[in-house]
């Protein structure tokens, strides 16, 4: 059994992929070719947003808007310590300071009450200027954007939705990609919509921000390729990856439905699953449960692996306890919910091609 099965999916789209790859071999525009433009239009339509700007990774999709807003030394950017390292890494990379905020025990997403307290504390300390919030839609479940957007407005902060894991998810009739000032997603192969390498995209309704992000993506250039107006990156998506994503988009909604059915079946039979609020849908990038203790978790992992069932711990070390962030001065006990989740969480196989028999076997072993 695979934790994520990309092979079965590839068999479904292989013929379409060959046609698209042949077309690229013919036209030879390997970078920023017509597939990239086609993909950007389709992504924007899919999310219901004005601009979709493809780029080289989910990490760059977070970095580029921060660069566009000139976020740097002396600025505070609020996010959670219970996420993949990229979310906070981009803040530090620009010389700004990640200010961590604990998560809700139910959804594993940023706790809005604690967020407001952290903003007020940063303001009263007077060392850093609050600039932005990066809420993470963990495992595919959107963060609490109604409250986050209210808080951002109150304190005049920008919001970047880290939708790396939540492409396709919704709150009411709004899709991820439309929350905050800008949203970033990842097309890493294991993501709900993934390519066959690295890739990402930025979504926004802000024309000005979109033009800046487009320029930063190509070394800060706009009209003249050899005359940079801004400091930028080599942050482009290539035509081959765009072709893969275009083919995968044609089956994406069906795959979301399958993930939803598998999720329903898991939930009917298991306790302590990640909570999905009413009116929210998840893209089910991962399916996670909480065990009673780290010792129980070890026993479950062992039992599952004896039956050749893979499981993974996302995330075993919260960011504030990683050496890379040690200069921020956090210590154990600062974010008890994130720390507790790290000790007890376990992700089970989740992909659209998981059979009912496999899910039954997993549930059976856990019980
Ligand atoms: C929450 C989150 N943010 C950002 C990223 C970075 O995406 P990428 O790996 O495409 O750079 C990931 C990827 O795993 C992620 O899970």
C-alpha cells in the first residue's frame, strides 16, 4: 500500500501527457511556453480569482509576495509553528522576524484569539513592526479567514494564505486562493494538485501586486528581459510542469470527490480526527488522527508497519524548537498545543485511489 499513489493516477493521464509533451518538443518553448499561460488562465478560473501567477515552488510562491511588499529587517510576520518549515523560512530569509502563534487543538490552524494577543504584544514591545500574517491551511483545511481578515484590517496587516496543502478546498462558496490579499500554493508531487517536479502558484485580485510578483518571478524584469527594475528571482514554472498540471486539472474534481469519500469513511470509524468546521471543505492533502500519547503512537506505527501500512508524522518538531529558528529565542512550553500535537499526531495513507478494502484494513489495525 502506498502513502500517496501517483502511479495509478499517471496511468489515467498518460496518453494526454504524451500529446502535450510532443507539442512542447515541437514548439520548443520550454520556459514560459504556451502551456504556462493556459495553466494560469485555468487556475485563475478554477479558484475564481483575477490573477494566477505560476512559479517555481510553493516556497517561492510565499517568498515573492513578501518581496513585493518589501518585507525585511525590523518587520514581524505572524504564523504558526505547526507547519512545514517553508512557511517561516521565507520570513527569515528576508531578514524579517517570524512571530509564532499557537494553533487550535481541533483544526490545527492558527488560533485567532492568540493571534490578536501576539500582534498586541508585538506592538506594545515596540521592537518590531507588524506587517503580515501567514495562516496555513493545514492538511487541506482552510484557516479561519473571516476572523483573520477582520484582525488584519484592524491592525493594517497583509495576509498571505499558505494554501500549499489546500488547493481545491472551500469555505462556503469561496475556494482557497481567494482568501487574504494573496494566496500561495505548491505543486510538489505529493500535493492534492502536483506536478512531476517542483512548482507553485500565487493568486491575487490585486493588479499592482500581481505585476510586481510577475516581475520578481523573472529577475525583476517587466518589458526588457535584460534590464531589471527590481531585485527578483529565477522563479518561473517550466512548460513541462505546466503540461502535467493541465492534464491533472481535468481529473482534479473527481479526485477531490474520491478523497472526500475516503475521508468520510475514515471519520465514521475513527476518533480524534482533524476537525473540519461546518461550511468548510478540505482538499484532504493528508488524513491525520491524534493518539493518546507518543507511546501509543509508536505502538500504532509499529502495528501498521507490520501490516505494510505506511504512516508519517507531520510534524514531529514544531518550528520554534528547530535549530534553524533558535536565534528567535523560543523554548519548550511556549506553544503547548503545537508541541502536544507533534507528540501525538499521525497521518494515514490518503490519496484518491485508496480502495475501500485498504481503508478497512487500516481502520481495523488501528482499532
Ligand atoms: C504548508 C506548506 N507551505 C509551504 C510549502 C512549500 O512548498 P514547496 O515544497 O513547493 O516549496 C509546503 C510544502 O510542503 C507546505 O506544506
